[in-house]
């Protein structure tokens, strides 16, 4: 659901999507937060 909103907002770019997911995962592991908490904070 969130992913679809992102893709409809930005041009469809699989590489960007992969980078975003990778960064989100790294950020999550560093801050020790779940992806749900992260997406809530980022407003996604």
C-alpha cells in the first residue's frame, strides 16, 4: 500500500526502489526500529 503510493508519486525506477529499501533496512538496523516505525516517522 505504502509502496504503491511512493511509486505513483515518483517515476517508476526499480533501481531507486532497491536503493530506498536497502537504505531503509540499514537505517532500521542502526536505529533498531521496525520498518513500520520508520515508515511512520518518515510519513510514508
